[in-house]
C-alpha cells in the first residue's frame, strides 16, 4: 500500500501521488510551492500552484504557458476539443490545426485548437485522410481546368463515380490546330456540328 501512493522523486522520499493511465500524479509538497512568493490570489489557488491549465483557462494566460495555448484554453473553457475532457494539471497540451495546412488550412487562430497530446495523435491520423482527399480534389480541379481549356462548353455528370461528359462542345481551335488524331479527319471535323464527333 505504501508503495502505491508514496514515491521517491529525486532526493525526496515520501512524495504523495498515484499512477493513473501510465501518468504519475504527485501532490506537491509544501516546501516545493512555498519557495515562490507572489501576491495572494483569492482562495487557496495561485497561478503558481502548478495548476497551469486551470489558470490558463480562467485567465487566458499563464506565466509558464505560451500565450497562444492559454488563449485557446480560455476559448475552449479548459476542455480538449477532441475528447471533451477538462485538461488536468500536468496534461501535455498541443496546438492543432483544425484544417491541416496540407489540406488547405491556414495559420489563423480560428483554425487552431488545443488538444491533449494523445488526442492530437488520433486527430493527426484522421487528418491524413483529409489531406489525401484534398490532394485528389486538387488534381481533379487541375484536370477540370485543363478540360475547360479544351472545351468551350462542358456539361458533365457523375456516372459510376466518374465525372462523365454529357454533351461537350469541343473547342474549334483545338480541331484546326491539332487535327492529328488518327481517327478524325479534317473535313469531317470542319463540317460536322460541334459535339457530334464526340459520340
Ligand atoms: Zn483530449
């Protein structure tokens, strides 16, 4: 029983604490906290009592915490945006891009959130899917641009999950300038109504 709650930390034997989910929580000894003397805050809490996350959430800033993270904590009311749990003292907090940069996200504060380190890992895995679909969307956009360049009017619809041309009118300049497609002969192209040759 003694071993479960009392640990040796550095030269301090008898540090009260417990292990929860592989994290060690320790009760700060009085001697550790009294070293720093600052103006008293109402009640028993002090911004320097080690409860960094709590104070950052309350005040939106904390001397030991990056201003950007503290601001996010205040906005999120001290809770992780991924799991919804309140950040606890000692939790590792990381800043995450809600829409990843690689998926077109920006660096503005509206695209940032504070997450537990382990929640951030989970979210990053999900981000990879978003990044992948963003990339294929970009490739498709580029393809569409190229198609639009070659076609004056383009009408298409989804058929069997593929963008399928319904009734396109081929750009005439393309026909006269590049009539080297073996199957299509120049006279037919010139006289045929646009669109017919596409069938
Ligand atoms: Zn979380």
